[in-house]
């Protein structure tokens, strides 16, 4: 799987951004659990959200719950991250990730990542 993330940028606190992650796959895209990680300056990369194959099940870490929304369009081989009510502490490089084929998104939370996207910067100014 090859993943291409886009949509990062600079936004003021309280604003919104939408990240996209387009996948090039040899197998059906809906056979991959998907998720997003982020890495703030000087910190380790952290898992923040995952979505099931069909998109019917989602998970959020407490740090983004209620503000971020993950979704996917399996016809377009794309996963999205809608980020609302952004805070300066959300400043980070955001990475999309996929599991191995027919693996649950939960593998991503456990650190078992099949493929990484290249990362896109999000800067939230106060």
C-alpha cells in the first residue's frame, strides 16, 4: 500500500483543517484498517484515531475525542481526518497509516503498522 497524505497547513487556534490520505493498493482498499498518528516536535509518534474496514467503527484517543472525525471513502481509496477546534498542542506532523491486509485498525493502536504515509505538517497558532 502506498499512502499520500495532504491537507496540512497553518491555522489559528479554534480553526479547522481536513486531512486526506489517498491510497494506492493492489488489493481492495476496504480490506485495510486505517488510522492517523501524529508526532509533535521533540515527542514520540502517537496513535490518535482508527477506522474499521467499512468505516462503521471508529476509535479516538482522549486527546482528540469530540474534536476530530475520521472517515473513509472506499470508492475513492481515501481516508480523511476532519480536525475541529484545533489547539496549539495539536501542532505536529500527521501521518496516515494502514494495517496489513484484513487486519483490524486496532493493530495500529498496538503499533503494528503495515504502511505509512509521508506525513503532513499541521501548525496551530495561538
